[in-house]
């Protein structure tokens, strides 16, 4: 018998589809957690050392300490801060290169 190779196109790379609080949301409690939902299943091991949280208005400030938990059923990454956030400061979450979906596709920039 003769075999034919069938190429299946790759699914689109994962991307962030929602965050809570949302970008530019004001009046967020200083004890908040951040939830980030992805469009595809993620490889949780790739978040380690590739997620950075800092105050957006002060590049020289040390990064904000936090822990992460990935909830695969919802495709949500939860960031819980070690200390209360400072009032009236904008917080920025960044994903470094190497955060991958379960199928090893890189996360689209966010």
C-alpha cells in the first residue's frame, strides 16, 4: 500500500484573551490577585522565571514579589502578591520569551 503524508496546519499560537483586573482599571484593592486567561492550554513549567511584575512608573524599582498558580481547566494563571500593592500605582505584568502553549508554540506578545 502507498501512504500519503497529510499536513495538518498548526493551531494559532496561544494569546492572552482576558485579565482581571483589566488593563488600565483603576481603584483596584491593594490586596488584589491578578488572573490572566489564555486562548489555549499552556505549559505551566514555562512560566517559571518568565513572568515579571513591576510598577509601570518606576523602571528602577525592584520587581514585585508574587507566586503563580496555573488552573488548566480554565486556562488561567493566577498571580498572588507576597505583599500588599502600593496605592495609586500602576502595575505591569510582562511575559518573557519562552512561555509556551501545551503544543510548544510561543505565547503571542502581550
